[in-house]
């Protein structure tokens, strides 16, 4: 564990809490992609399946439970809460799950470290996490005006990924024999997806203007 | 048992 990894995990948690707080406080999920949230829930469940029999550290276990729990709450709010569900922008959140899930499933069967069920599910979760933000980015693009909290949510998520890259660089430099190609390449693709958003986020912040994405 | 791969990150 190094400081970059720790900062990444905290930023990840913070991003989820910002979103949950926004939904809870405003009783609105306008601008939030349910598709992305459900994909993240699928990512967490397939990756943390080993929670009950593979104990690595209390730190990891607590984060796994918290990520699954908080993301489930977001999905519950958006699907079931009587007021919140009315604010869900289903007409614009039309990205097809299959376009992301199917290629990731095929890829995880073809490229993985060990050919067994849990390893394949873990690999699937790595590939799916890399692209799970796409429905959210498409929704932001479509609705153009991005409210502050939604913008902060995506920004914090991107920052979490950036810190994971720093963590890998640090580990590569300090841990002899450390390499994780599959995770690195997926992580680089994932972080790359945020670059465009980052550019507009920083521009808006510098000019103290509301974040607006170009068409 | 080398069938297990260690995943130490989240």
C-alpha cells in the first residue's frame, strides 16, 4: 500500500458519496446515468465475489463492502425511491448494456491470467470498469448543462483513476518483479476516456463558469 | 496452489 493507491481509493469513495449525497439531499437523480451505476454494481459484484473466502486485508474487505453497499443504494434510489425515480432521465440514458457487456465478456474469456470461473469474472470486471463510464459521458454530452455535483462526481472518478496510474508507476519502481499488464492497459483506456471531460471541467473551473460540454 | 492469482488492489 502506498499513498497514491490510498488517495485513489479515498477519491473513489468520495465520488460515490458525492453522488449519493446529491440524490439524497435533492431527491433528484437528474443527469445521472442509471446504466453506468448498474454497470458499476456489476463490476463490484463480479470482482468482489471472493469477499467471503479470500481475506486479503481488513482495509480491502471494508472497501469492497462499502463500494457494493453504496452503489446498491444509488441504484435503489434511482429505480425504487418514489420521488427520485421520477427525476430519472430515461429518454436520454439510452446506451445499450449489451454493447459494453458482450465485448467485455468475450475478451475476458480470451485474455485472462488463469482459466477458471472466478478469475474470468475478475477479468471481466476489470474490462467492464474501463468502459462503464461511457453511458454517463454520453448522457452528459446529450444534456449539455452539467450541474456542479454531477460534474464533481465524474471529476473525482477520473482523479481516482489517475491516482491508480501513479500507484502502478510507484509499484513498478519499488517492487521487484511487479507487473500487471491486463490491469494497466485497461486502466489507461479507462483514464483516457476522462481526458476530454477533464479538459472542459478545468476550463470551466478556471473561468469560474458553469460546466457546459460542446455538442 | 498456483491456480489462485493474488489480487491485492481494489
